[in-house]
C-alpha cells in the first residue's frame, strides 16, 4: 500500500510539473501567433504560417488540459489512497 501511495504521489507531482511547464509554452505559442498575424498583415508571412501558429497554440492548449485532467485524477486517487478524500475540494478550489 505504501508503495502505491508513493508511486501515485510522484505521478501527481509529475503531472503538476508538466502542467506548469506548459504554461510558458502556451504563452510562447500566443506570442508566435501574434507575430505571425502581424507579419501576414504586412505581407511578410503566408496564410499557412498563421494557420500553423493557430494549430500549434490549439495543440498545446489541448495538451495542457489533458495534463490537468490527469493531475486531477491522480490527486483524487492519492487522496483516496491516503483516506483523505474529504480534503480533495480544498486542493481543487
């Protein structure tokens, strides 16, 4: 049981770390999209480059939301394993 709790704890921390690292990726993708749109308006970029930037941003956001879901599920599992499921809402809200 102790091994399972330890594994779930490490998994939860890993998902949280991954989520936080994706925050900067989202910001970079937003900035890239902004720059591509400005370049397109000035005739320095193609429509395909703008679409690629939008797709990249969307992809990163989907990945971030997927990791957030995995984190929440892992946290709920950890709380259940440690018999503290009542504390789950304190972490989420």
